[in-house]
């Protein structure tokens, strides 16, 4: 196992050095590291402000990004055991969509000066780049192109982006974005770059209008799965608390096969939404976390959100799917109290992060809804010990093997 993981790490490093996207086999590994004895740890890592994003750099450093007034980062170089001091990135609002360029090894962060942008066409969008796995950051030139209606997508607030490593679009940087318009014309979509982040072009609407904060991941067959928070419902559409999902088979340009996952909540109902008009139906959803475990030939997805069908943002929970998002048979409560926006990331093969799942989420204390954020670190076995949802059956193939932290 050690020899195999070393070989995988060497192949991935060679691909980055050569300026080529790594092959899927160098990104994925086996299931065993995510299993074994159940493990869970949690600690606070930021105080005050809002807006999480979580990525794992090519060297295995876990990067927690944060900030609703000034963007900063904390790094863990030992798989999440300990965290370094805050690293300032820049002023402004964290735009989400942080991603690792698998071709070069760079990490990209996105900021806006305000939210929502007063003028979405002229508001600056700043891309910060790190070439040393999150230790230092500098602003870079980037051009964001308008969509077919002339709108330049806003970057706030989205789950982390990704680099495609499979199929004809391998090497593409892609992240979720949105167009701010009055409902129902507002919409979630993607922006992508095929030149390393210099130019960003918009894709089409992610499944439906009336959508906003979104997330996407690449599946083992090269398709993308995307999901979006929804804030508008047509008069003839039944009120839905379930999360909207869709698939893309053309590198994130278009989306199809949209469905609402019955076991996955879109988030708590928004306070006061019932006063905004009948088409809101007292529901506004919430930003979520989404990640795929890097397991060869498997599509194990993790989703995070507040598990409460009332108005309160409480009970941060993770759900697991073993069939690329079609069913979600198990969920596990992470935090009972106040909890809001969240971001998920999975550890990388051959690094100190291997076998671990990371969840960064906004949490509150007492009457303070947003007191900072917590970072939870756990393995798949811990999730499997959770509560059945009734949405499909838990498969038999995730079997426990001996693998503990520090192996």
C-alpha cells in the first residue's frame, strides 16, 4: 500500500511539473483509508464574519478560507490536526468557488468588493493566486466574459470549484457562479477557464431559473453533478424542501436530467420569505457543501446542510450517496446548535490528509447567529454509523478495514 501511494504521488507531481492535468488514476485511490475505526474531531478556526470555502492543496495541505470583510486563510499541513495562523489574502467579500489548479498546483480564491454587487456589470472581480499551497497570495489579472444576455456572472457565494481531470475537457478550471436578476430570472450557472484562469466564460443555467448558491463536482465517468439553492417557485410548482440536482456531460456548459433529491434538504425556510410573495412559499434554502471522495471507480458523494424544516439554521448534518447522487441512504448529525453555510473537502491520496473528510461551517453561540466557524474532521465509517434516511439502501461494499490516523 505504501509503495502504491508513493507511486501515485510521484505521478501526480510529474503531471503538475509538466503542466498537464493529472490522470484520473493519479487523483483517485482506494476506499480503505476512509474506513476503519470511526473517528471524529472538531475545533474552532475563525472568529466572527462569514463565508467558508475548503480545499485540499496538491501537497495535502488543508486550506480553510474565510471572510465577509477581509479574506484570509488558515492552513493545516498535518491532515487537520493543527492549524497555522491566519494568512491575509485581500480586502473584500470572499466569493467562494476556491479551487486547486491540478495542472499547475496553484490555488485560486475569488473576491467581490460588496454583496450583492450594486452593478454586476462593472463591479470588480479579483482573483488571488497562491503558488506555494496557500502560504502566500497575490492578485492576478483575469477577465470575466458576459453570458448570451450580456450579464457578467457574480462569483458570490458558491462551494469550491474544481479542475476537470477526465474526458475531452481535462484541465478545465470550473466553478459555480450566478446572475443577479429579479426572480424568477436569477439563475445559477458555471464559469470556466481553459487557459489557467486568465479568461472565464459562462456556461448555461444550472437546470432551473430561480436558483442561486451552487456546488459542483466531477464524477468518475467525467460527468459533472451540480446542485443549487432555489429561491423561486412557479405558481403551479409544488413547494419543495428537497435539493435540486442536475448532471452535465459536456464539461459544465449545459445541464440535464434535473431532479429533487427527496432525502436532501435545500436548507431551513428563510425567515420572512413568506412576506416576499406567494411564489416563495416560505422557503429560501441555504448554501451547502458538496464533495466526492477520491475513490477509483466509485462515486461516493457527501453533502452538508442544516437539517431543520423550520426557520432556524441549526443541526449541521452530512449525508452520503453511493450512486452519484441518485439516493442518499444515510446521514450523520455534526452539530446540534446554530449552524449555517458550510463547505466540504476530501483528503488526497498519498498525503497527510488521505482518508479524511473535512467540513467547515458557520456556527453561532447564544443569540449570536454568526460567531465564527468550526472545522470538523471525520472518516467515512463515522458517517456510516449515522441514521438511515429511507432513501435507498446502504450498499454492502463499504466494509471496514484497519486504518487509523497516523498510519
